[in-house]
C-alpha cells in the first residue's frame, strides 16, 4: 500500500471520528467516550502529519508490520 493510499484512508477514518464526535450527545455520562474520541483524533492527526512528511520527503516511515502494530495497538486510557 502506498503512503498516499494510507493517508486517504486515514482522512476517511478522521471523517468518521469527527462524525462520531459531532453526533455524540452532550451528556455527562458521555465524558469518557468524548475523551476517547479526542485521543483518537490526536493520534490520527499525528499519523497524518508523519505520512504527509514522508510523502513530501519520499522517505519510508514505517514498515507494513509496524503499521499493523500501530493500527492494532489498543489506545492508552488517561483515566
């Protein structure tokens, strides 16, 4: 998979995360969910930045195995 294809998929995932954030009711019971969404957005922006740099620099950032590990690693809870 090319970096541009990965970036396109990340942008699509970002859209789903944004949609989830915008449609989540603003109840205090949803605080944990909102925190998880915010963390996911932060991680997504970081990945997008790294991929955009790699595309511009023409460098390889991560291998397929490393990408698999990143995508399957559970998020860290700050709670």
